[in-house]
C-alpha cells in the first residue's frame, strides 16, 4: 500500500551519529503507525522505535536517550536520528509502515540500510 525507500546508513565510529531517512511513495499523514526495526547477523528482527497511531512514541530500552524518531508529513519522510552509537547498534535498519485499505491491513517494509559502528 506504500513503497518505502531508506537511506543514510554507513560506517561510523563509536560515539558518532547517523540520520536515517525513509521516504514514502505517498502521504504518510494517515498511516496508522510507522517505525524502525533492525536486524543484526544471526539475530531476530527487533523493534527500535515506533510512532503508533493515536499513541505515544516508544523506544527499545537499548536505544532510549540516544535515538529519536520523527516524521515530516510534508516530505512524506520518517527519520531516525542516531546519536552516541555503539558497536552493538550494528545492524540492517528497516523502515516499517502499517497501512489499511478497507478491511485489509498491510505491513510495508523498506529495503533496509546497513549501519556499521566501529570501535
């Protein structure tokens, strides 16, 4: 129901910062929920941060105080500001959006962007 394109990943030293962007193919104003997930090699995909519809922004305990999720509806873009990065933050980061058409709900995913934090 919406295409998502992620960018902003790369290699950064521990303690550094990155800003991830997720551009949607249409307006995100009415999207039920948007968030960021990540998956490290050999691990399950995990929730990093989410902006649920009608709810308060939530963060994984491991990133609280360091990461900030935001959105710019005019640009159809969601961001993840990542500060004080740690090697354990290394993962592929995915943008997610939950959309609904009639009675059907869809889980939309971006292609992922690699974040590598060196020590």
